[in-house]
C-alpha cells in the first residue's frame, strides 16, 4: 500500500481516479480517508471499502464521494455504516455489481427500492445482520415489484424473515446463480419456494455437495455451483431439519442429482451426536443418486445413519445408489463393520451397493 500522504493526495484528485480499493487499514487512518473523499469522482468506476472489525463501525457521511458517483459500475462495502445509501444510489444507477456486507439496517422495502433504480445490476450480494428488535411486514406485498432484468447472480446472508420480505418485492427473470445462507430459526420459508420455482435456468442439477461443519450445513448444486442453501445453527439437528423441510418442497432441485459428495469439518466434539433419523430423512430426498462419496470426517456420521436401515427400509434411502465411495476405506476395520449392515440390507433387497475408496472415485474423474 502506498504511504498515507501519497494515498490522500491521490484521493484528492477525484477527476483522475477511476478505481479505489481500501482494506486492512486501522480506524483512525480510515476516518482520514473518508474525510478526504467528500468530493465528486466523475470517472470513478470501481469502489471497494472493506473495513476491519472495529469497536464502532465507521460511518460514511452524506457527502461521501460527493453524494453521487454517476460513472460507478462496481460498489463493495463491508463493515461500515452508510445511512444515506438510498439517496446515494439514486444518482449511481449504472452499477452492475453491488456488494453490501453489514452496512447498517435498511428495511426490505427500502432495499428493494434501491435495487429498482439499478436496471443494469447483474450481481448482488447482501449480508444483513439486523437487531432482533426489527420487525417485518406480515401483510401481503404490494402489487408493484422491483424488476431486475439483468440480475443473474444473487447472494444473501441473513435471516429468513428478511429474505422472505425482500424477495416478495423483486422479480429476477434471468437469475442463473442463487446463494442463500439463512440464520436459524427458519421454520417457515414460503416465499423461498416460490422464488426458486421462478428460476427456470437453475436446473436440472446432476452433482451436489453437502458440506457439514460446526454451526452450519449447506448443500451446493451444480458444477460450477449455481445454487447454494445453507443454514446456520449451533444445533445440528435443527439445521438438518430445516434443510429437509425446504428441499422436501423443492424436490425438483434434488431429483436429478446422480453424484452426491458429503464432506466438512468434524462434528462438535462435545454434546449430543446428530440424530440419525433426521439425517436419513434428508437422504431420502436424493432419489436419483448413483454415486455417494463420503469424506473421512463425515464417514462415522453417515455410516452410523445408514446401518439403522432394515432390509425393508434399505431402498427408501438412496434407492438408485450403485457405488459408495468412502475416503480411506479399507477392506477391514471399524468403518467396514459400520457399513456392513447397510450393504447386507441392499444385497438382500436385490439392489446391491459396491463399496470403494474415495481415491478411486477421484482417479476415475480425472480419466
């Protein structure tokens, strides 16, 4: 990074600055830079401000960038407060890429109004962490909605209530990538179902990844990923139940998956293990999976759940499964003992499953 004096001098030449990237800077220095950027930047096309985590988040004033940036195409803000953002965006309506991570609270209605003035917006990322005291409109949404004709990538991280309220105000006719991370509780998400139904370009998906780690479970669909749904919770059972609830009402998203990979960090060391019956309910939604790949960290959890199946119930979970790939699998040992009941049940049901090492699956993919 250039010296402070040179940086300030550069920022003072708003008529010659087309790109600004600011990150990894302490609060006092950042405040100095914010104070300097109080003038119009007539040719500014890219602005990125990623503040560090401070005790108190820096506030961008109404005069920030002269109150407008008519040539701006890309705007990224993180961990700053920008209370006059709705006013700013009115004169910066050529933005193509917008990323807002923890920039203060704006109601879903206000945020939808901001998006409505951005007809060229193609990528939108919103991370909204709002106080629990905020309430959301429970009445039906108004007839008028914000049309986002160019938006093909939408990423959201926040509460299910906020997401539901926001998407009730927007239309995204050409969306190609949808990434959603929801905080628990998320008992009912009715508008998520309708929102996904409107996105015809998302499917069908033939590959899926289930990533499980402490406080999070997520499912990623497509290669490259085109749809992601994640739930955050310190209670793994709750996250798994929420995931099952959502996808059970969106079966088309999982019905074509032929290859499923289950991976992630270790489960919480202390506390109760995840309920196998809940995990099996989620597995039942993958009706077309032929290849199941399980990482070493997830092996005990998955095999423990599968061994609970009886001969009669063996075909209710992964009914099309042909090959189960286990990372580091050996022909003998504790893992084999855990998975043998499932293998035997499938054999007796007339639909045998072959067990191979994950490494064989990887080498097969490379060939």
